[in-house]
């Protein structure tokens, strides 16, 4: 069983920054593609950012490109999401996800991932 634990969420004013972390259990982390998703109240979970096993390939939703940065540290079994220039519409629960199935590159669909964290709340005030 692979466990994912997110941290780093909180309340921040518009224009502020946060850094989310996702610690992943197990020895196979360096082979996983990873992703970040978010879900606002009353809305479906949506893709935010993803990266391949090495972190060399990344992809972002248009709404966050240029403001968010995804990265990973395979030695620490951790993936990060740096959130800059936050806006009220970024308010959501943020989830990290791991894909243990084979496949190259990054993945943007919720069904592409096998394991999910419990989420961390990000609230941006105007």
C-alpha cells in the first residue's frame, strides 16, 4: 500500500504564496509519475500539474501556468507544488496523486492515477 500525505496548505491573501508538499511511502517512488489536482466546493476535481518520474517533464493547467511550479525530490520521496501569485479562485482542497502503473511521461486525468492523498486546504482571501 502506498500512502501519500500532503501538507503546507493554509490561509493566504491574494498575491501570496504557499508551498505544498506530498510525502510518499515506499521504495518505488522514483518510478512513479505524480500529479496535483484540486477540488473546490461544488465542483469536480480538476488537474493542476504533473511531472514524470524524473521531474524532467512537467505539465500545467492553463489556469496556473506561470504561477505554480511542480517539482520532486526522489531522494526524499517528496513532490512539491509551489503556488505563487495566488488568487481567490485558487481556493480548493489540493490533492497529490501517484501513478504506479507503467507509462511514460506525465498524466492529467484522475483515472490515470492509482493512489491519492487526503488533501490539504488552500484558502485565498481577496
